[in-house]
C-alpha cells in the first residue's frame, strides 16, 4: 500500500552519512518520495512501508569493525531495488559474498570514473567522468555474485550490479554536485530500475495537504497560525487559507526586532490579498522593555521566547473556536530532533517552533510542511501564488535583530542596523546576487572607531556585513561578493546611516564560525 503522503517511499537507510539529507533531496528532485530511516529498521516495518526502493547511505564506519552498523538480516532477500552508496556498498557486498579491506590509498575528493560495462544505471553517462569519493575502505573482491560496472585508478570496483537481484552499489557519491553525472545515475536507478511514476510534485502534495486539513478541521473550528514573516510560516498560512479560508487566524507579533518593511509586507500579503484573518499585535514596547540592558545572547533569546509565548497566549485566548495551532515544522526539523517514528534516534538539536509554545495552550498541532525540505517549501509557495519577494527571502533568526545588534539593544541601535541591512540587501539585489547568496545581513558591532567626515573627527559605530553560500546551513562558506558591490554598500551605509563611520566584511566560514554572530 502507499504511504499517507500518497506515495510509495524510497527508504534512505542512514548509516551516519553527512550527505543523507542530500540523498533524500536528490531523490525528490527526481520526483520520487524519499524518507530517511534508521539503518537497522526491522524487516517487518520495511514491508509495512512497502518501499518503491531502498538506498543505503554512506557512513564513517568500517564494516569489519566490531559493532559496525548493519542493516536488518534478510534485507537483500526482498524483491525491492536497492542502491548502496559508499559504506552502503561495502555493507551490501560483504553481506552477499564480497570482501572489504582498507584501500591501498585513501580516496577523498574528485576522481576519474571509467565505465567498464554497459548497464542501465549508466545510460547517458560518458565512458569517463568525474565523481566524488570519500572512503578509506573499499571492495577488493565483489565475489562471483556481482558484475563490476565501473572503476577508478585507485578503486577498480567502484560500481557493481548483482547478477540475480536488483542490487546496485556505488563507491562514489552520486548525490553531491561534484559528481558530474550523479543526478543522471540516480534518475536511471529510479526511472529505469524502480519504474518510478515520477508523481512526487508540489502540485500533487498541495492537493493532498489541503484535503487533509479539510478532513481534520471541523466547520465550527478555527486554526491559529503564527506568522513570522519568513517563508515557512507564510506557506503554512497560505495553504490553510486555501483550505479553510477565514477559519484560519494568522497572528503576527511585531516585536520591534523586525527587518525594514517586514510588517508592511505581511499586511500586504495576508491582510489585503488573503481569505485568512490577520491579527497584528504590536508588542514592540514589551519586548524592548525585557531586553533593556541585556547583553548576553542566550539571555536575549530566552527573554524573547518567553515574551513571545505570553503575547501569543494572550491573543490566542481571544479567538473563539480556536482548536488547532499550525506550525512551519520542516522535514529536517523532524529528522534532527529524533521526531520521526522510523528515523535515526540520535537527537542533533531540540526542535521548537512558534517560540516553543507550551502544551498548556491546549491546541492540537497541524504541521502541513513536516514532510518537506526547504527547497520544496519554496516550490509549494510558488504553487500557492505567493510573491517571489517573500518566497526567496533570506532566513531570519527567531530573536530577530536582537542577535544582530551585539551588546545591549535599544531603539536607536535597531534603527541604525535596520537601515544598514536594507542598503546591503538592496545592493545585492541590484547586482543580481541576492538569489545566488543563501543568507546576507548586517551586524551592528559593540565598538566605535575614529573616522573623518568632511573636516571633522568622528567617533561612531562600525557595521559588519555578512553573506554566506550553503546548501544546508549546517556548513557554509563566506560569499565572494565583488569588491565593487561591497564598496557601494559601504559608501551608501556611511553616507546614509547617521552614526556609522566604518564598514567591514566578514570572511569567516562555518565552521569555525557560525552564520549569525550571536
């Protein structure tokens, strides 16, 4: 049977790979539904899920070590297509008669792959192409059950196919962009081996999500949706408005820590062009009061979170018939918090949404995006007709500008930061760079420096500009913004923002730094 999402899933068994979410995203880009599950998921549960295919991820272990992670016994006896990647290939080959040993030369980075045998997996792939390797062990002897399909200079058995079962192995990583024809290989596996219908689309997902909300929410019941101004909550609100119209009440809390034009953009999108009811709560004085004199970033976050809960609770009590709370929980949040029934058990982070609203509010949760990655949420937003300016807006931290105004927060400092931030983003848009950068913003530093403006000496604030490029926000590299764009940004900020006489650019990657400064 199909899953509740309307699709037979491609199960991605996670052996600890840093690329596991990327594997799932690439599968979904091929219009097949991928679910990340733990590596030792029971055979009974796998049968219940009725997968279209199974993918074994890479991982940091060695298959010959004591306690090395293995999949459920009998997995390879299922009549289900299996694609085993890196460590996954080693697990598959060892289980089916092959031999895995340390590689004579570790292979990390790009390698030249040579296709040795014509096979459906490599249709449309050149005889020689670049792939991405990341392994210290490799299959030395695949045994008589496997046919070798491709190799590199240092890894003769880099791709295999089982002679009798629908089991394929790749020592390289087709999911990373550095593998030139990785998407083609994954597409071949899904379309030609698994006979995928290619029906995982945001159009189909939207139809199912709307139907699910309509089935769940009664005619006399209402849903409360906390709007933040970001894309996730905006897509949730637009989806609910499409499903139940004015029975969704969007609550937007103006905490005084917003970007320039944030409140106006939300009112324009959801107040003037949506069936949803919009309530704007101006609590800026309340938030700034609790932040007065606070310099520790963690204390800022705690106070902002508690204040948001108080404000939201007060407003929610006034909504007659409110039974549900809608949250913009995404699939990575579910994975990383250990919130998935079949997912990896290790908790990477504690997940909370809408300020971590407590259970005593008495709402039942509606999370229509919990199966989606960020790029899918953006596509869903486009399907819902949300404006590009909102869909492609850069991420914004929950505590807002409070964690970009280093040290104590004040209305005057926030206004300086708001103006500088708007100028920097405007210059990036003008240069056609905004969509190419994952996140960009300004930071008001807690230092002043000497400057000269006109014929006078100044002693004023310094602004740091930050722009990063990343796929997953877990790691990031600083963006190499052209010097002329940085120069224009600096000149405009210093000329237009009173109280600033110095602008610097942050060239720190993550790690060792974080994306935000606090």
